[in-house]
C-alpha cells in the first residue's frame, strides 16, 4: 500500500492518494482546492482513481470533488448524513473494495454530524476529527460530546501503530500515529469530558501559553 500526501492550499489543507500498488488503483481523500494536481499525481504514479473519499461536507474539503470525478471517473463517497452530491452513501463499518485493499468507514461525528474517517490497513485518514496535537473544532454542546466519544470509542481503539493522516497541516509534523497522539495530544490526555470541554473553551489561551501555532 502506498500513501501519497498532497498539499492543496487553502488553510493548510491535505489531500491523499491511498493506493494498491499491485492492482494500480487508488482512492483520493478530500481533493479540495487541487483536484487537477491530485489527478496529475495519480497519473504520474500510474494509478487509476476509483473513489473520491470525502471526510465531511465543509467546502474546503468538497470543492474539488466534481472536478476530480470529471477528470478520472471516480465515484464520490460521502456519509449518509453529509450534504452534497455523491455516488455512494456510506455508514459506520461499511467497507469499500480497492484492489486487494479494503477501505473501512469510521463514523466520527462532532466536527460535523456526518464526519467519517477512513481506515486502510495501518493508515487512518482523520479529516477534521484528529490533527497532530489538536482535534477538530466543534460547538461546546452536543458536537463536543460527540467528538469526545468519536475520539475515545473509535479512533483510540485503533492500534498505537496506526498511522494518522489529518486533513490539515496544523501540527508540528504532517502526520503522526495513534500511539503518539494518545500520549502527547493535550485533548486526548484529558481524563474526562468536562476537562476536554474546558480545554476546547480555553484553547486560544492554552496555545498562547504553550507557544502553539
């Protein structure tokens, strides 16, 4: 399996190609602002794009979907609760075949109600649920509660060796692992929801105090 991380502009957005090197097929995650670049990368690597995997329905993650579909013929995949045009609606636990690989859908509501992460072998594409050293934005009510549960019941149940590929380059490095985030991410170090919420509400002050950009 090959993972190609692609910087697409916007607010330090990342897109990805995840590929079966034997069958020469791939999926593109959140092409966002650079669908032409994503298509060019796939062609240069010798892969055909079978899916556009959408983590959530915010514009900076979906604005390249139609163009990449036009360029490649790929099927656009979204969670059933996400808004927008797509070819395939998925739910938690669904699996999509990708050559000899399988793409497993993990529903992680919080940032949006239809947010999903995609697990392919030892790699998880976390969109705006989990960043390197941070977590996605949410409201301070039900959204925060859902995000806490998504992080602890879904993502932190993955093996520590699972590679984390986020939707934005917001951290000290462009990717991480579940183990590193479990032991260093200040949000994941909070022992209960109340302290997690308190950190969210005071994040600007925390960042300033700890020199976090």
